[in-house]
C-alpha cells in the first residue's frame, strides 16, 4: 500500500504540472490574468487563525500570494489518495479513473474556497466552469496515465 501511495503522490505531481501548464496556456491564449482566489483564500484563513508574518505590507502580500499558490498545488495529495484507490479498483477503466481524479482535484480546491466564502460555484458561468474543469481534467488524465506507467515499469521488473 505504501508503494501505491508514493506512486500516487508522484503521479499527482505530474498531474499538477499538467494542470499548471493547461492553466498558463489558457492565460496566454486568452490574455487573462491569474486567479486571485488562492490568495483571497489565504486572507480568509488569516481571519480565522493567524496572520501571515511579514516586516511590512509588501512582504505579507508576497507571502500570501506564494502561500495561495502552494495551497492551490495540493493535488499531489489527491494523487496519493488516487494511488490507494487505484490499487483497489484495478479493473476500473482508465478514463473513469482519470475523470474521478480530475473531479476530486477540482473539488479539493473549490470546496475550501466555497466554505470560506471566497467563491460560489453555483454562480459561475459556463465559461468559468470550463476554465476551471479543463485543467483539472488534464490533471486527472496525466495522474492516471503516470500512475499506470509507474506500475507497468515495476511489473516488468518483477
């Protein structure tokens, strides 16, 4: 089980790279700015816990922005869970598993923002949903393919 957890986390890291690439390609193609939701989520967390440290406002803003981006890259953890689930769902079709991984990663990033009042997905336009789902589906596909590639290499050596 530990092997599946580690392979899942590594596959999730590869999936996170795909998610970031898809997001930045969208930003470049459509000339849109980056989302401020991760940074605003950190600000909301500050309201409930402890303020971000910093010598001045600029330092605190920079730490908020960096923390928001780190938080938004939590999909490696989703990959670890994927590895454990994949071990139990060996016969499930890869497209179903990839979709489940992508939707789980999407929910893992959207749910906390919703709970903190940063965003309300019920008010999102179709374009907003598409902009959010496509990178997460890329995440799911790359995570699933990478996990299976790792497993295949290991099985060939046995």
